[in-house]
C-alpha cells in the first residue's frame, strides 16, 4: 500500500450501546470503500473474530482495521458496546482523533451510549452521529437526533462538539444518506465516509521528531509473539532498529523492533517503516504491556499511562478440589492457573488478579459478571479446570465510611409487567429516578447498588415474561444504605451419595423441587443436583436404585417418566450460587457444589448459621 501523508490519515473509533450495529457498520465500510478485492467475500460481522463473540453476537475486544477512500487511509477501531468491556473503549481514546457514535433509530439513547460519549467528550474528540436501523419498524430518527443532542448538552459538550453532523444508515442493508427520509437511502456508504474525511481532523503529529509510540491494544501470533498496537505520536518507526521501552514502573528496556505491521481491510501488512499519525502493530518485545512507551535510544520521554476505571466486581478462583478434580481438564494445577491469569492481566487492563496468601486461590476483579464470565468460559475452552465462588461487589472505605458501587440502570418492559419490574428493582435496593410510559412499553430509570444486580437477570426475565431489556453501567461509589444481601431465597437439593444417578432415585424426589441432572450422570456427595421448593437445603439420594424381587425386573425402571431437568448455563450458575457454594468449571462440565461436601459436617455448619441469624433478628 502506498505511503500516506499524515494529512491524509483519519483515525476514528466506532462507539455505541450494545447491539446498535457498530460491527455491522464496519462490515459495510469495508465492503463499500476501495479496500477489499472484488473477489474477497466478507463474512457477516467480520471484525468479531473471537469464537465467543460470534456465538453471543457481541464485541468483547476492541479491534482495528483500515479502509482506503478517495486518497485517504481511514483507521477504524471497532469497540465493545457492553458495559462490562468498557475498559476496551477507554484505552483506545488516545489512539483516535474522532468518534462515530452509532445510535439505534428506534431505541435511541441507552446507558452505554451515555458512557462511551462521555469518554469521547472528555478526550476532546470530534464526534459524528450515525442513526442506524432507520428502516426498522418503529424507527424515529428525528426524535433520536434530539435525544442525542440533549445528551451532548447534559454531558457538557463544547459548542463545536454539539454541532455534530448526522448520517442515516441501515447497516444491515448497506444503505445510507444524509437525510432521515427513507426514500433517499442508497446502496452506498459514501455519506458516512465523506463525513469522516471532511469532519474528523487529521492527526496532529510531528513526523520529523524522535520516535514516540504507545501501545493501547495487544495482539499475539505464534510467529512473532506479543505485539503492541497503537498510534505513532511522533517520528518514524523502522523495522530492525533498536529502541527503548519505558515500562509501567519507569524502568528502561532496550530491544530490537522485529516487525512493524500496517493495517488494511482484514489484513496486517508487514512494512519497513511507518510514520507519525498512523496506527500500527509493533513486535519485538515479548512482555510489552498496555500503556508502555517506545522511544528512540537516548530518549526517555514517557507518555502518560493509560487510565482505566477500576473494577467493581470480584470473584474467588481456586484449584478444583472436588472428588472429580483433575479428571476432565488439561491444566489443573495452581501454577498453570496462575500463569494463565497473569497472561490475561497483561492484555486486559480492566482486570485485576491477586493471589490469596500462599494457597491455591486468587481474587479476580473485573468490570462486571459478563466480563469475568467471558474469562471463565475462555479458560474452560482452553482446557483449564478450576472452581469459582459467587461474584461480589468491591467495597471501599472513604473517610471512615464503607461505600459500595452504584449503577445507572435503564429498564424497558411491556406495560403489563411494569409493576412486577418495579417491585423487583425496589427489593434489590434500587431507587427510581424516572419513569416514562408509552403505548405498549415503559422505560424505568433507576440507580441501584451493584450487589442488587448480581443474580437478578433470571428473576428479571421471569417477571417481564421474557420481553424486558435491562442495561446498566457504573455510576459512582455511595454509602451502603440498603440491607439487601442478594442471597437466593430457595434452598437446593444436595446429593448425599456419590455414584451414578438413576431414574428411580430422581423420580422419588421430583416433587421436592426442580432437578438439574438426568439419569446416567456421575455425581458426588455435596454436589447440587437441583433447586428445592422450600427455603432450606435438602440432602437427597439421586443414586438410589429400586429394590428388586423375583416379581420385578430391572427393565421395569424404563417406564418411569421424568420431567426434563433445568439446564444451567455458566452465567446462570454464577448468579445462582450463594456464599456457601461454588461453581466447578471443567472443559466438559459445569457443576454446582457446596463448599462443605460432607453431609454431616454441612448440617452442623447450617445449624450454626441458622442460630446466628435468629440471634441477630432477636
């Protein structure tokens, strides 16, 4: 690819609330620009290359690409929309000079729209607005533009930032125009690309000065190892040259720049050198970390470290000590788990890992349950085996006052379920800030403690009959007001014997609750096999066989008709457990268990806990 002058480069991030169409828009910018060979067939949501991203339909990691358009190179960063991965959004703001804010023409401004725009405005970036899904039934593009303007004003945007240009798009169909009138939509992305070229400023950089580069993202391949991706702030970076890396702790590390890669379309192209203003990947230092500065030899000027908001939720990870420990995993030892968690911290700046004492436990902190759940699922697929405890909000003390994280929460639900939703949110310690009622839907705005949201999604979907949507993001730390604990109210059915479950044993206890297991599964004493229909836990024998006599034969058991067991996904398990329970994670299985496996020991512990609660009430 020909060299570009810095004046012909545009660095832009695509930002939005989850599912408002960022990644689909990037697909269309790739297809409709002058970037891809006509013979290249682009798969849907091409930027979501991670298996979990494609399965769940969400962007987890910020990624970059570039397109050619009318003599310009436009570097595009596709960012996550989910609040749990907002750390990915925060750290790429210093790489770009403008943002494209994508907003759904029907849903309008949502909680994460507010968060990502706030970060862009704080970074003094030039915004463009794309109203997406204008062909959607119920689309209200002009009203949404007014909502966006109100948000800009509310967030303290400058006059220049609030005077934003708007494009109207249907990313799924690949059409766009500068008018909200649907009849003006054409099968092109030129209106969006033209606005990027005309409105987003070129990077203000010094090509002649000494090298200054800071990596905001990390990539990896088996050939060159870890690579730092970032914008060249000053000077030129050359393949094969010797450079300094100024580490996070301020120390210097000298290394040879092994490879420099420029981006175009879906490809990384090896280049001999790259100049200030461009976004490139640099390989050569195997342990480079996000925020570290690369300079010429003799230059010790370090760029400010990248600030990312602190985690709000923590979980305890531990080696698997269940009776089935080590049977299904490839990596099961504390050393392997410790190495894996350390590697994750190196690339995920929102994550914190702290080993607990000298034992085989780690406190892992992140931005939310989904953030930690994706890490757990990724490790599970890689062959790791371990166990995790219930997620908890991170508390902190300020001026002698214990505070907890509160979140801004927006709920949209059918009108006939509003009462149930309000009741649930109030019980969870939520404080209603606003309510808007439409013809069929209502919108509730709450501030709610993070601990109130943990374990709430299943109850929320039940009370809104599956039609409710809930979005939330971190607001601030406040004094603990609510006494809400967040424990599950119903007890569980706990296996009292180890062995293989059978239809007879399960059939005997079906009326006691809802089973999680079916005949033929291996269970162990202390494993949770179902939900009890009462508040207290119940020990059950799901391995119990029918006593045979000379009048009865074993094949009689085949006539037993059992209810279908409830299947528990990973995130559901994480939300479901109480403080005295764990989730056992292996590449093949996800099991629920009690911390104390022995039935007699557990009953003694439960009796003490009940006595303590009664004493507290008295």
